[in-house]
C-alpha cells in the first residue's frame, strides 16, 4: 500500500471513529428520545416494508435455487447482450435485481466477479445496471401503502427502471463482454424450503435494523437543528431520504403531489446512504471506483426524477 493510500485509509478510519463518537454523545444526551426513534424506525419497517417485501424475498430466493432459473437466464441473455453489452451470466443477476431490489444485485455481481465470469469493463456497467429497487418496495410499500395508490407505485417502478436502464444503455456503447457461462448445476437440497425461509428472514431483519438505525440518525440531525433550517417538508424528506430512502419516502408521501412522488423516485434510484453502504460493501470486492459509481447513481436518479415527474400527472 502506498503512503497516499495509507493516509487516505487512516483519515477514513478517523472520520468513522469521530462520527461514531458524535452519534454516541448525541444519543446519550437524550437516550429516551432516541430510543423512541429506534422504535419508530422499526415500526416504519414493520408496517410498510415487511409485509410487502418479505414474501418476495422468499419467492425470489426459492426461484433462483431451482435449476430452471439458469435455463431462463440463458434464454434472456441475448436481450441484455444487445442492449447493455453484458454477458448472459449478468443477465440473470439483472433480472433478479429488478425483481428483488437492493442489495441482491450487488451481491450477485460480487459472486460473478469472484468466479471470473464477467470481464473487467463489464463489471462496472453491470454494477450500474443491477443496483435497482424492485416491485415489492416501489409498488407495494411506497405506492400502495405510503401514497395509497398502486398506480403511483407502477409509475415509480417504470420511471426508476427507465432511469437506471437508460443510463446503463449509454454506458454500454463501448467495452468488452464475455459469453454466457452457465453455473454448475447443484443437486436439490432436502432442506431447500427451510434454508430459503431462513435466508429471507435474516435478510429482512438486517434491512429492518438498518432502517431503524438510519431513522435514528435522521432524528439526531433533527435534534442538532438541521431540519429546522428548512420550512418546507420536502427538504426534510430529501435529507432523510439521502440517509435512508424509506424514511425519506415516508415524509415525502405526507403531501401526495407529482413533485413528492418524483422526489421519492429520484431518492430511491440514487439509493441513499443506507443502501449505498450495503452495495459498496459488495462492490468494493470487485475493484469498482466508488466515486464513479456514485456519480452514475446520481445521474440515474436525476433521469428517473424527470421521467416520474412527467408521468405522475397521470396519477394525481
């Protein structure tokens, strides 16, 4: 490791230490208040996210464990190769990410890279393509529950995917790709149903913990007076969404307008700190430059916001 890289790493570690220390001090300043913030975050997860997301996590995990999924991925691979110049191995990851949402795509990409089934340039393009939300959250949670409109959820989903895929299409005009390499077939496990339920439960509990944690961090920022600087609730929704998208969408849905729906779409497409940290934890293993990835996600969020704003007048 070079001296510059070592200094950068030491600075990052010191920054994380300082941030954790400040958060601990703020929490201890009023533990009863922030304990309630954790409970509110858990309630937000239990009421809005858990019912719409858990069944889909289980079903998608079950589908991918079946040998049929590999055959389907091979069939759809030509479509993704022509549009996004990603191999058939990445096509299955892209479809699963679009169905399941964060951070399934990043995890699958990390596995494909470790198995050397995707090229170096393709890795970055695929990272920008597979980091998507899915129907359970956008249609079931944000649309049907928060905005009380399934139609709004479908507008969100379409705008979100169009924002992600259009930017990924532009990125794919150059670069190499590898042909489809089918994964080795594994024998069906006698404990498949149990393992699938177990993995889905662990995943949804981790999501709940992150939502509760970042919801509390948002309240800490509020206690420091950050939100009081803005009178418009949209600004609070944006700031909370940049921390944790579920909390941001919940605040923005308080005013059901084309602007609030479009802001939700932009925030979800970008991801927010909570989601981005989950994704970068996997993507860091692939050698992807974090700054370039964040810039692409920001651009995808801008495009998704514009598309959603144009379509949201069909709903409201």
